[in-house]
């Protein structure tokens, strides 16, 4: 399909603010054309180096300057990582994302160990992702050679709001790291957080920055802020579930082929709320009772939710080995063309849509 890369903030805001049912319907339609709506990837986060970070990201419990209850840890060993990855695989995860509380990657023995962790997880036939802070092009290349599948580096928010959240590195630095990753065959994972006091225009601004990248990121995590005591954002109000659904739906519409990840903040969401996020196009969750440092639903509860919704965990590398058009819900299509059945001439829904269009063109509609 042709991907639109010239999105404007106004266009995205208009989508975000559509009547709720229309937004959901549109997002679900795009989702079905590009993805299997009954498959959701289960990923596991591993905090391989926790706390003591020199940065000042206002949301983050791992920043050394904030006084949180967090217990820090030095870099884990390769064996510890392997054991945890095997456990994650056994509970249905097809992707492991290793996070380090670093400002940037430094060449040396710790980076060599991370490269060995990447090789080890790769051999387990799982997608391996890292989020280690800023990267040079050479470091991105070394990660690629070790078999890294994805690199996560979030824009977090709009360029305008960014300075209210972080002062120790700029929005441009983030784009530079994403660009360095893009020069390799590692896929790009970049998204952000809602609920940090930003406006809807900032949410749209963040999506503009992501959707106008060419190519668009293969993966976009949408996090709801997990407010942590001791951080400057401890008192932020919980994100209404409606905002999360709208954000997921808008992300799906503007980045149709991307894996949209319903990320942090799920402990505050009902199953019904999460189901609407899946309907609106989210096709990944992080499983396990801890994200990097904050709580997350228990994996058994998530599997119960999957069972109730008839969702299947996605296999590793499924997106890579299958063209997106093949992953579409076959029951929506006939064998001759790729259009959903309902959009073919004469179908009841198509007739209704045409009638609506006609009515709209009449004065006074
Ligand atoms: N240090 C690296 C970096 O900043 O890129 C990697 C780890 S960092 C914790 C990864 C991402 O987690 C951040 O970019 C942010 O989007 C998300 N995050 C951190 N704390 C969060 C919180 N309290 N609530 C929601 N998301 C959070
Ligand atoms: C992302 O966007 N969210 C994940 C993953 N990428 C690395 C991290 C969420 C962290 C939430 C706060 C914590 O647990 O420390
Ligand atoms: Fe450090 Fe990353 Fe947390 Fe920012 S988000 S303080 S860079 S660990």
C-alpha cells in the first residue's frame, strides 16, 4: 500500500478528534487491511542495567537526580539474561527488549557484553530489541552485526513540549539516533508517552514527527505515564482510557503498517479498555509483572484476557517473513481483490456509506 508521509498536525488532530465511533471504525478497518486482528505480539522487557541515569527525563524513576525508592543494579550477566529470555519464551513471548539506564552507549567491555546478550537471544529464535540511549552509527552497525532486530529510542512527546520534559538532551539528538539506526538493517521502534501534561496538539505533533519519517518506524510504543513518587511527574492525573484508545487509533491510521504497542500503564486499564485498544489497532503488549521498574499485569491474567478475546500471541519474525497484505484478515476479502467485502459495490455497508455521502452533499446536512 502507499504510505502517506506528509501528515500535518492539523490533519492528525482532526483524526484524533473524530466522533469516537467513527475513529474506532476507521482505525479497525485500516488495521484489518494490514494486520491479523486476532494476533497480538507478546514482548518481555528486561532491565539489564537499572537506575543511576545522569539524564533528567521528568517521567523516569531511573534518573539518579530524583529520589525514588528504586534499587539500582549494575549490568546483568549474559547468563542471567539468557535465563530470563528462556523464561519469557516459555510464557509466550516472541520478543525481548533489553533496557539500560544509560544516556548513551559507550564503547568498551559493557557494550561488548550487550552485544553478546544480543547474539545469545538471537540464537533462541526470538526478536531481540535494545533500548540503551543514544547510539552512534558505528555502534548501531555493531548491534546489527550481532543480530539485533529492533532498536527502541522514543521521541516521547512533540518537539514543542519536549523541553518541558527533558533538558539534558534535545529532540534533535533523538532524531539523530533514530537516523543512525535507520542506516543499518535494524528496525526502528520509536513512540512516546501520554499523560505528562501535554496538549492534544502535542500528541498530534509527536505523531507527525514519527509518521513523516520515511520509512515510518516499524514499531511505535504508546505509553501511558506511570507516575512514580519522587519524579517531577508524580502528581500527574491518570490518562483517561478514551485518550489512550484515541491515541492508539490515530497512530494506527497514520502508520498503517507499523506494529503499535500498548505499552506502559496497563495496570490502570480495564480489560474492556484494553480490548478497545486492540480493536483500534494495538497489536503488541509487554507481558510480565514488571515493565522495566514499574508494575505490569501478571502474565497469567494477560493470557486469560487473550483467551477471552480469542487473541493469539504473534510468532517471532512473523511481520518480517510475511508481507503485510498477506497478514490481513482473509475472511474480509475475496480471492480476486484485496478490498474488504463490505466495500464492494452492492454490499449493504457500502450502500449505506454511499447514501451518507449523498446526504452530506445536500444543503443543510
Ligand atoms: N535510557 C534509555 C532511553 O531513555 O532511551 C532507555 C530506557 S527508557 C526507560 C525507555 C522509555 O521508557 C522512555 O523513552 C520512556 O518513553 C519510557 N518510560 C520511562 N519511564 C516511564 C514512565 N514512568 N511511564 C511511562 N513510560 C516511561
Ligand atoms: C517503551 O516505549 N516502553 C517500554 C519500552 N519502550 C522500553 C518501557 C516502559 C517503562 C515504564 C517505566 C518503567 O517500568 O520503568
Ligand atoms: Fe535515563 Fe532513559 Fe530514564 Fe531518561 S528515560 S532518565 S535516559 S533511563
